[in-house]
C-alpha cells in the first residue's frame, strides 16, 4: 500500500480487485481497470461440439447440457450448484449437468456424497480436469458460475460467452459486468435463484437461446477480446509517454 504512491498508475483486471486493494490503502487515484482479454479464435461457437459431447456422455440431442467449469474449492460453491441442479431438474427433466475442473471427478468423496444426497447420480457428469475446455464449453447449452466469493474477473464466464453459450452466474466479482444483458445474474449462495435462472434459459426456444448466445459472443468480441484489451493497454501506456492521439 505504501509503495502504491510510487508508480504513475496501477492496473487491475477487475473493479472488485481494485476495491479490495483500495480498502488496504492503495491510492485510488492511481487506479486503472483493464479487464482480461479472451482469445475468441480459440473459444468460438462449434456446432459439432454439442453432438460430440452428448455422444461422450451417452445423451441425446433432446437433453440440455448445463456446465460448471472450475476447480474444486469452497469459493466455487459446487454444493450450491448441485442444490440448484436438484431443484431445476425437478421442473425440467431434459437437464443434465456437466462439471469439469481439477478435483471435480469421481475420486472426490465429498462431491460424490453431495451428488448422492441430492439424488443426482444419473444427472451429473464429473469430467475432472480437461485439456479440451474450448470444445467442452462450446458443447454446452448453458454455462454456470456458482461462486460464493473471491472472484475478481472470472475467465470461465467470458470463455463461455465467446463460445456463444449464454450464462447463469452469481453476482460476485465482476461477473455481472461481463454478462451484461446477455444472460442471468443471481445473488450468491441462493440455489433457488440459480435454479430459476437455469430454468429460464432452458425454457427458451433453441433459436432464441442461440440468439442470446450470439449476442454474448458479440459482447465479448467488442469489449473483452485480446485485440480490444490490447488497444486499451496501448492507450493507457501512451498516456504516460506523451504519445496519445
């Protein structure tokens, strides 16, 4: 905090992280917020991905895939996601839930216990850590971020949106500002609200859901692509070297 008086500027990737540091004494007047950028060529819509993912899971085209990608950690609130899944699937039997990330696999006893407690054994697919996340994400119908705290700028949301997948997310960190009006944002630690958000997206006509996904990708390309973010850094640096145009 004391050394924050020395540089001409301090860049944060989220409003949340800026506020956290300012609360610790970092100088607010040094603050500049430039979000993370996404590779929109790597994360892109892939109409074949849904079919291949369903084939991998033994599902049909009539099933709706709801995904949660993230390491197993209390801040990610996988228990809340599963509670929302249990509530949502009672209302819409087409729903299946795909979970991926480090520790999110069948070897995790706490996760297995929670899935059994909610009666979701046939509905939740634990894929563990994957190296094909762009394809996996593009294969979803709906992406979720159920985090309860600790997020700054959650990349998983922008990656899903870049794939043309609408999102249902909890309002932590800068999640709401990433999603904008291209998805659903609900309070943290509120599984019922998350379930309703999932159901609202699932109830959409596929063409309407696809249109929302297209709008989500357009939002990422315009505001959070690597090129867009690089331009913001260039403008920021030029401000200090006297070459602003």
